[in-house]
C-alpha cells in the first residue's frame, strides 16, 4: 500500500515539473518608456511594462501584485489560457544584482481603499484604530528603570487661546505604595499653566481581580491615563496603563470654572461670563462680601427711626412705646380707624 502511494506521489510531482517548465515568464520593468506613468489611464487594472528581452518594447499587463513603482524590476507571466499577461512578483534577482535600493519590503500594490472605512462602505480589510494607538496626550512607559512615564505632545484650545503642550515626563516613584498594596495615579494636563500633573487614588490590597478606585477628577484637568502602581514595582509597563483620555467631545474647563453662557449672578464683574448679572445693593442696602468660602451679608443702612420715649397718641396699645396715650371714644363719640 505504501509503495503504491509513493508511486502516485512521484507521478504527480513529475507532472508538476513538466507543467512548471512550460511557464512563460519574462523579465520586465514597470512604467511607460517616457517616464510619465505606470498605470494605463483608461484601464486602472493594467500597467505599462518595458520588456528587458526586447529592448524598449512596451506592453500593457494586468497587475494586482506590486506597487506602482516606476522602474521597479518585475516578473510577468502569460496565463495558461488566453493571451493575457500579468505581473506575478518583484524581480528580486535583478534587484539583488543591481542594488536597486530595495530594502526587502514587500512592494505591495495600491490597496489603501481596502483599509479605509468611508461612511457606510467599509473596506475589505479595515484598520481598527484603538485609543492606545492614538498618540496626542498618550501616557506611556518611559523606560525600564524607575516608575517614570512620559506624556506625548498635545494641541488644544483653552479659554479661546490655542495652546501646545510639547510633552513631558512624570516621576511616580515616590507614589509607589508599600508591598502588597496598589493604587491608581491619574496623569493629567492642567490647561491653566499648560503643565503636567498627577493625582493619586486610594490605596487597596493588591489583587488583579479587584478593580482599584479611580482618583477624583481635579477641577481643572484634561485627563490622560490611570497608571497602576503596586508595592515592589521597579518600573511601569504598558499593562499598568489604562487610557483615560476623552478623545471625542472633550470639554476643557475655562477660567470661570464652569460653562460660560448661563445668566450668572456675580458679586463682582467677570469678563469671561457674557450673560452675567452683578448683584448691587439698592437704596439703604449694603452688601458685605466675606470672600471665597465665606458669606455675602445684606444689611440695611442709613435708616432713621422715631424715638420710643415720645408721648404718642395711638389707637391700639403698643408695648414698645414708653409714654403712649391710647385714644378712647367718650360719650356720643365714634372713632373710625
């Protein structure tokens, strides 16, 4: 049984060798002879090639194997059926002999559309871009020595002014907790001074199964990442970093510390608020501002009162008047108040 199988394999290989020997392969060079183009204008699936074996002879052949690199040595082959020729590969032997500047890259054909995702029409091989692959303001490990991280450059607008953060470094070594403990540290950019900072979260017992608490968001912060620090850690790696950037729809706080457009009532005029109303004391009203984290006191001022000790005549008794006389109706007298 084994001998029969071996004979069959030898027969198939012999047939393959004969077929391979019958292939019609030519060496050529990509591009029109005048150096103007590679692709045929009215047939984007065809390219111009110049046959090495036939001088400057120019052919139009099918190509879906290599890039439109004018002057690139290629191999073309006539298909087993019909009269169609096609590019089958880069002529690596010619490149090796001539130097050619070829560094071993695959010289792929034009296929950008296969990786694109225009509205409602995704390509056949769409490239999915995840948050960690986007560079601006990304926190990443700096080295394998010490708990350092770097944050990439970032351009943004704050309070109507375009700003550029040129990147920076944070040394988190002093924030590493004791052995057996772990915590998150948030890295963020403060737009007020365009400077990088970090803020720590609560410390917990280290466990890969229990999520660590997230630090509170500072009042002025453009967040970058959560960096996990744990006891005994010598350096930060990618697995310690959780991306915390808001890449779409980020709202950078302004100098008023809030949204500008509502109709705020303020104690003093603030140019950043377009719809503010300033609180003003009217006649005989005084405002006393106690400052931040204190109260605003409203008092009356400049008022005068009648003396309580005068001999008033009243219609009803009032205990606050010391010498009052109450008006009383006598016989045949009626008092209408």
